C-alpha cells in the first residue's frame, strides 16, 4: 500500500530540518540524489539565504543569513521513491504538509524568494535626516549624543557633531551605529 498518492508534476516543497543543519541537509540530500540515481525526480535543493550588513568590532561586514532557519526547499516530482529518499535523509524531520503528504509551494512564492535571494548587495535605508538628534550606540563614541551634520548614503556613513570638551566635534560613524532620539 503506497504511503501517499503520487502527485503529478514538478513542484517545490519545504523540508523541516534541525535548526542550523540546513546546509548539511542540502549537502547530504544532493549526495543521496546522485548516489541513488534520483536526478530524474529530484531536481533542485535550496537553502534560502540573503545578504545582510552587520557591524562587528566597529567594522561593517556583509554576512549571509538564512531567511527561514530550519527549512530547506526541494524541487521534485513526488513519488513513493523520491519521497522516501528525501524523507530518510539524515537530519530531515519531515515535509511541510498534511500527514505524510507534502504540500507544494506556489510558483509565485518561489519567484518572490528567488528575487529576495538574488539581491547583490544589501541596501540600507538611512532613517535620519540632517539636523536630527541621535545617540551613538556602538564604537569609541558610544552613548554620546549629537546632531547629524552630513549623510553619505553611498558609503552608509553619517557625520555627527558631538560635544567634546565644550566644542562641537564632527565624528564619522556608520549609519548602523546611531539611534534617532
């Protein structure tokens, strides 16, 4: 007796994995597809990631962050064989769906996700204006308050006039290092 009805057609499905194991699951699944000769039923394995800017030790770093931690996308034709190969991959806890029947993700959602992943460099909107009062939240001038005197959107930098020893001194900080008051 088959576990489920065979669904016709090629669709994207969502796998649930242990958090932090998404890349390992994708690697394992790709190896299993190859070694078990399932290339004609399982076509693509995708861990959705996007680029983000973080500040670490006062330096701007572009990192890749998982969009959906604990989930991996698989493009496949669901048959008993393909279902079994994917479901029994180490660290896969199951398909998203009702019972043992996976539910496909709409092509529209996949397009939106691919566009989000395809963004080359993350863009940050600077939410302060000239003359805004801000507090510096990180770096050498942490907890200093001042007025925005210059904004460089291309570099993501802001000059803040900070009162040091009774004088307004321009200090250049990253846009992620200030908070609007």
